[in-house]
C-alpha cells in the first residue's frame, strides 16, 4: 500500500508523514531528504554550483553517492554518514530546488524511491509522489498552506537549530522555491488530479495527521 503526500515547502509534509506512518505502523520515506542529500554532497565538494549543469559531472556525482534510510529511526545516511540534521541547513534549502530540477538526479532518485518502497506499506512525501513516482498510489494527499504561515514554520525550525536568518529571508526563499519547483521542466510540483487537498494554514500537526488517517481509514486502505 502506497500513501503519497505532496505539497510545497513548509506545508507540514515531513512531520505529518512521519506521524501518519507511526500511527498506522507503516514505513516512512522522506523523498525530499534524498534530494537534500545530493545537494549537500555537491555543496561539500570543491567546486562551483555551475557544475550542476555539466552532464558528466552530475553522472560522476550520482555514481559516487550511496543514500540509505533507517526506517526505525527515520535517519538518512549519505555514504555511511548520518546527515539527517545537516541536510536541513538553510544553505541546502536554498540549493536543493536547483538540484531537484536536474533530470539525471530525478531519474536516479525516482528509481531509488521505487526500489525502497517496493512490496512495502509506506508513506512517502515529496513534490511529485502522486504525479510521477507513484501515480497509482492508494491514497494521494496534497498539503498546502499560506506562504506566510509556511515561512513562520520554517523560520522557527531554523532559529531552533541556531541559524541566523530573518523571517523575511525565509519567506522570500520559500516563494523562490515554490516558483522553481512549480515551473521546472521535469516533474514539477503540482497537485495530482485525484489527490485530496488539505489546507494546513490553521491546522496543527496533530489535526493534519488525524485528517489523513481518517481519510485512509475511510478508504479502507490499511485494514485498520
């Protein structure tokens, strides 16, 4: 059984997906973390961002990257190193949309996502899960929220991690990511035609989780 949760940055996808998976005893796969891991690897190399437009360079990078997930701890490992915290840094957030737009990267990550989820009961979140990765997912949800609310949420997360940044900068970054994600040529951010849209602007995480769990149970997809 596949549950696809899509939506823009700051809509509550990651936390909600984790809680839904935990409540229903399903695997959770944060596909956005995979793209962040690739972006982090590129940023950590002694090179300029212009290299991402070099087909040969991207191929070499992808051939040297090994991404693994721990379904028990929800941690992501890049070449054996736990990068669960590092991939959430603002420098990665500012760069990940550019990396996600590269067709070679998306092709490799989609294959990996399908491989990890094959034969499992899993909750996946991202930006193209219900439209491209798993177009036949059992349940599709599209989370959205007002950009100012999404900015507030992301700002609090970054401040809590000790990053020095203003709320205006975070909101501007989210607006830019929205534009890049929705206008990219390969697998743009969009709501699947058969997805249920949930506006999370005024919803708590628990309320979001309850609404999705109720939706799943109503559709009798889990047998719970």
